[in-house]
């Protein structure tokens, strides 16, 4: 778990400092991080925003899958 969080933090730092990656990918990574932090509501909001703003991206499909899993856990 600690390794995963470190990798995510490094990825966020890279994106923030160097602008690497696209916005949908960054939002998806942030949503996954929010899930790890047990902040499901914010994760859901981010997944929904990805679906709305980037409907043709591969991240929209991944966001739909994550939303389905989150809703199944309730």
C-alpha cells in the first residue's frame, strides 16, 4: 500500500512539475488516489467528470467501470 501511494505521489509530482500526461489520465489517477484515501465521494465526482468531459477517451470507459464497482460496494 505504501509503495502504491509513493508511486502515485511521484506521478502527481511529475504531472504538476512537467505537465506530462493528459488531463483525463491525471484526473483518473487522482480519483484512484482518492479511493485509496477512502474519499469515495470525491473519486465519484472525478470519474463522472471524466465521463462527461472526455467521453471518447479510454479513461471514460475505465471511469465507468470504477463507478460500477464503487456503487456495487454500497
